[in-house]
C-alpha cells in the first residue's frame, strides 16, 4: 500500500510532536526521592553500591538503573524517567527491587 504524501506529512508531524512532548515531559519530570513511600518499599537508592543485600537478595553486583529494562534515560545521562515511579527521574547509578535486566 502506497503512503500518500499527505499521510506521510501527518505521520511525520505526529512523530515529531510526540518527540517534543517526550523531551518536555522528561525535562519537567520531578526527581524521585529515596523517601518516596513506593521508593522506600522497593528499596530504591541513588547508588546501587549501597543496596542492603540482606533486605533485597534479588540485587546482583553490576545492576543499575542504567541497565534496567524499565529505565528510559538516554545512554550516558545521569538520570532518566522510570515508569515504576510514574515517570519520575531515577539515578542512572541507582537501583530498586523492580529491576529487570535489559535484554
Ligand atoms: Fe531503576 Fe529499574 Fe528500579 Fe526503575 S525499575 S528505579 S530503572 S532499577
């Protein structure tokens, strides 16, 4: 099926506006606090090296938000949105018990 020029332009405009919206949403997202009740329950920390391994035995050395499937930050960024916390910014070097290894 051929895509008409008009449909192509509409599609391109929606993709562009979605990207802009996402960038704006990302810039305005609040930073997740370790004291947030959900963060506390899931053992979120801004530094994966400080995870209490006795309390959170799922944690394995090397796991960080940056290599979690749910992390939506750009590669190399210090933080990025996480859907587990409604899109709040989590530290790339952080970790929580909802960690899912990126495949
Ligand atoms: Fe980090 Fe993943 Fe937990 Fe989100 S779900 S805080 S990205 S470890």
